[in-house]
């Protein structure tokens, strides 16, 4: 292993192990500068991790918002990986664009801002104007990102060893393969353009969900050009009235689950840097590189688990379902009730048709529960490929909603979306969404 690759692996390992222990905040405090030490802890974190790409940067993104027990200055420092990581110089970015798109920057665009307005785990984003006068966002992959990530992922034994440390009782082969596959897909901007195009086509005209249009003629393997959408970032909405925040939260919730159940695709990167909030109540969703599509069989299993857990309240049926899904080893010497109770926290927001505020306490408890190896059942758990990305709902979506204290009757909203219920609209947004669905259906029939 090269020295640089070894350093990347060491940093990734340190962050993964911090995420994987019983109390994330204690591990992070132990591995990062202390707030009161008299040193600039934010700058030290930036110096240590700021230039890292890919896997390590994505773990840092997660650490910045998943566990609010991490000191705020440390979370703020790690939050740079959401949209403010260290960018590459403009001339390096120019070379990537021109090599990928086969023409000079001046020929490709009427105007192009040299300073990126965002930079994240594997790429930076520049504002530009097309030759036809449209404002766009041009995402450019870091020149070294692919080489570094490919080199790291080739060392699957290292990733397996780290995951085995965090999940000692599990067969981590599927987890390792799934993570590697999704990260490699994220390096393929043509794949991301295709996925984003799917979401864009489906959500056109939606009352509160906006997906930026993709400019395929200005996109390639390492360049992705999309419609530029201006608005508030996640960090800029917290002073808004709670009613507005609840609306934003409901829209994010609807987007995740409607995409899952209708498109059978999950945008597996629900972190604060991937949303733009508009004054008309809409939310624009960005970054579709880390996504996964599911088969009919996989979707049937997800829905079966929900039915047994929250509608029929059937521990025996739920046990059979999670065994068939591969989440629990068959014939584990654990009672049906214990298995049902173990998984219940993940369904808490939709267990009863009553309003619930998603709090930091709830989100943190899911994180702790997910990595808790003290339960007797943990010896018989596994994470099949189809559940690796979907787990980001529990660890990502609810952390985002908790950070704005989003309140809603999540169960009734979910019943609007679940194909096996198809309940009536529970909110004003639900009424508008139903009208949008009917209009879409009518256009489809008339086409």
C-alpha cells in the first residue's frame, strides 16, 4: 500500500470507528482537538481532513450532522464537507471540463465563474451561463478523486476489517460490496445524470418538490451541468417560523418515501448540503450520485415488514419477514417479541397516527441503537445489500428532520404514499400533491 493511500485509509478508519462505537461523541472528542484547549480546533480539523476526498469526506459529512452530542464547533468544522470542502484551483478544474467535453470553456459557456460556490466530497460546483442564456451549476469532479477512491476500494480487505470491527457478529461481505458499488457509481457523472433525469421527469409540476434539469450536452463522465437553483441553504433556515420548517420537513419526508415506493429508487445521501429551500415553500433536491434502485421483490419485502410492524402488529409475521429479508438469521434463539421490539424504534415515527416531533434525542437514539452490540439479537443480525443504502433513512433522514424539529402526523402522511394503503390527503401539502397526481395521470392517459 502506498504511503498516501495508507494515510487516507487511516483517516477513514478513524472516522468510521468513531461512528461505529457506542457513543460517537466520546470517540470524536478523543480523536479531535478539544474546544477549550486554546487552539483553533476548527482550523485543525480543516487542516487534517479538509483536503480528503471520497470515502473519508463522506464519513465526515455524516459525522457533521448524525450525532448532536458531538460538540457544535466540531460538527461545524466537519460540516465543511457538505458544501465547503477545499476546492482545486480553477485551472485544474478547467482542464477537467475541457478534456471531458472536448472543447474550450469559452466555446462551451457564455460565462463561467472561476470561484466555485460549493465543494464537497468528490467535486466542486461553479456558476455559469450557457450560450443560450440559461443559468447553470457545473459540477466538476476533482482530478484525483477517481484514482484515489479506486485505489482505496481495491483494498477491500481494509474496508472489511473496519466494518468487522464495528459489526463483529455480521458477515460484512455484502456490506463491503454494496458500499464499493455505490461509491463507484457516484464517480460516474453520466450515471448520476441518468438518475437525476428520472427524478426530474417524475416530479415535474410537483407543488413542493423541485429537481434541477440536467443539461446532457454539457455533461460527461466527470462534468455534470444542471439548472441553477438559488435559495436558502440548510444552515440559513433555522430562524424561520416553525410552521415553515414543518412544511420543509414534510416535503423532505414525502420526497424520500414517494421516490422509494413510486420510483423504487432511493437517493441515498440525505445530508443538509443536498437541499435548497425556496421562499415559496418548495425544496430543491440535489446530488443523485449515491442512489439505489430496488427490485419488485425487494420492495415487496420492505412493504411486508411495514405491514407486520405498524398495521397488523404481528411479531410472528414480522420475524418471518426479516428472516426472509436476510436481516435476522433463521432459527435464532430469540423470541418473536424480542425481535419485534428490537426493530420497533426504526418505525416509531409511523407506529401511531398521532403528531410527532422528530428530535435530536430520537435521532441520536437510532444511531446508538444501530451500533449497539450489547443486545443478544445482535449476534444474529446481518445487513443484506438491499438494506445498506436504505439504512440512511434511519441515520440520515431523521437526523435532518430532527435538526429543524419537524412535526407532523407522519403515519397519516405515510399512508398517503404506501401502495398497500393509499390513504386520503392528511395535510394541505397532501391535498396539493393529490391534485398533482391526478393531473399527471390525466396527462398520461391523454398522451
